[in-house]
């Protein structure tokens, strides 16, 4: 297959530049999918200027709504070819990838509706005769830094609300998903928005740093905790607003009264689908001692049946990791467990996985201070921790720095109700996998997982608008 030579997209035009990076197909490392340039501070400066120039042209809500709907329809129509490109460039399975493109299409449609529902408020003033009006206005030029694991949906859930609320965007996608980003940019560019409404600057850390240093009003980031902290410090030091969605070390509790088949399905889905490369993945399985053996047996059975292989084959359930570097980071995470004497109880198909593949691994005797129980590995790796009863399970679930999502399998309404209020997570999942969220409900975590207001759904308004209050006397 041919290699794509990618260009930045600034002010409505492609801006070619010398490539500095290559993205290879993680299932076939000899295949170079894309050659990627790295944006300089000048490129980013020009993109910010183009975005500023586009702002006045974004003042009409109907035009914005029409463009968002057009992007949604175009994405829906292109779900097959975009899905295949995602599989080829990032290793995501084609079925997941096509589902993701549909999700992105629906996100654009949702925010197309929201553009027409920007409402304000009018208060009765405490002072007679005075009116108080509250409005939600565009924040201005917003930066977006997005990861490779959801290379269309995550950009969609930042770019769509930005446009819906009247903001212009400078977007830096992950260097591992630049070809997918270029395809999404092409779709956006065909939707009739003013030139410069959305600009795309490509590259890795250097381009990201340039974006964080640029005079943007706000920046929304999704990625690792380490990078998120650097982004947040740089952006907030300039006085700009920042939204950062970072990792999770998500726990899933299985109580003695749970439906064990459903729980085992959820474990396998959360821990191993997408090769564990979701911030919502399950890495800690917290099991009541009474059901430890039958649960591990059920999970093991399902792990052995997983179809691991070519991500572009619709039958594949687990593909490779995104890069050789990611594979070695995950292998280090597994080795750190082995160094503490933990041995996998189950391990997919054997340790000799080629290219960027890592076989799914389950440790059955994880302790709460093992590295896998405290830090995000971002691969198909999970460990089981044994507890006695709900209270101990909840305490274990909460004993970590992160708080993105957490799950509970039980038939007890009492425990389910308690969990929703006391699990220290942004998203509680009862009798569901930790991963997999709706696209119209708020998304975000507690503790080290998230910074700033929630993403998605109507909650996105908080980040992408400024609240203005106007008082008027007769
Ligand atoms: C999901 O689980 O459906 O990077 C979404 C991630 C998250 C998105 C997960 N921001 O994995």
C-alpha cells in the first residue's frame, strides 16, 4: 500500500513540510503508512492567527449547525474506508474502528443540534427595576491535543463542541494517527466552514509544546498523565483555561452475588479489547474470595478463545499495540510484576507475539501496592485482587491516585446505590464493563485522572464558552 505524505492544514490550505516522523502499520512494521512533518512555532502561530481571523465568520448558529451535520453525514458515509485506515495506522480492530467513526459522526450530529440550543438566563435582580442577563459566548481560539487510541472520536468530542459554541480550533493529533487525522480534516474542510475555523498542525512533542505556548484562550488535552501535567502547567501558567483527560487504573469489583458469566465478559472486554489501550480499561479486578476461583476460570476460558491477529480482519477481537515503543513499555510493566514474584495465571497464546502484538495477560495474585495496581500500563494486562465483602472491595477500589471509572458486578441494589455515591470515580459502571461510554453524557474522572470541566454532552458548554453576566437599569 502507498505511503501518505502528510501536510499541516492552516487557514484552509494544506501546508506541506519536510517529514520528520514515519508511522508504520503496527501489524506489519515494514509498511510505512504515513510520513509526518513536525509543526514549528511559526506554523502554530500562523494557525492561531488563521483561527482568530475565522472567529467573526463563525457567528451564525445556523451555519455552524449545518456544517456540523454535514460533517456527521460525511463521516457516516466514509465509515468503511476511515475504519480501515484506523486499523492500518493504529492497529485498532476494524470493527471497533468503524464503530468509532459512527460514534464520531453522531457526536457531530449531536453538537449540530446543540448549536441551535445555546440559551441564556434572565434573573430577577435583588435591585428593583434592574435586569440580570447571563449568556454563554464563544471562548475564542481553542487548542486540542488528541491521542491515537480513539483517533476520530476524541477529536470529534473536542472539535464538535468548539464549533457548536462558536470557537475556532487549532488541533494537534497524535503523531501515531496523523493519516487518520488528515482524513478527518479533509471531511471537516469540506463542510463549508470559514477557512481557518479548524486548523491541523501535525507532529509529536515539539508541535505539542509549541501549541501549549501559543496564545490560545483554552486548550483541551487527552493523553497520558505525565504529558497532561506538562500541558496543564504550560497552559494555566499563561492564564488560559485547560481541560485534561488523563489515565486511569480502573477497578472492577465482582461480588459473591454477581452474574459471573456477565462479569467475566466485562473483565475480558475492559481489560483486553482495544489491546487494553483505553483510559477506561480495567486493570484491577477486585473479587470476593467466595467467587475468585469460578471467576478466574471463566475469564481464562474467554481469554483462550480471543481471536488475536490482523486488525483489518473483521473477525479479529484483539489487535497489536500502536507501536514498538508502546509494546516495550507494556512488556516493562509485565516484567515489573514478574520482578515481584507475580506469575500470570493466563496469557493469551504464548509469549512470542510478533510485531507490536502483546498477548493478553492475567495475574491472579495482585497486591494493592504492585505497580500494575497503581500505575497505568496501557496494554492488555490486568491483575486480580481478592477481598472479603463489599466494604473491603470498595476500599481497595478507591486506594489509588486515579479516579476515571470503576465498576461493580452485583445483584444487590443496596450496594449498587452505595457504589454510585462512594466510588471515587467520575464514571461508575454497574453490571457493565468499565470501558464504553455514551457520547451524549458527561465524561471525566476524579483525582489524577482529569483536570477541568467535563467533556461531551451538554456538560461541554462549560469549557467551550465564557459566561457573561449583564446588569441593566432602566
Ligand atoms: C470509552 O471507553 O468508550 O482515551 C471511551 C480513552 C478515553 C475514551 C474512552 N478518553 O480511552
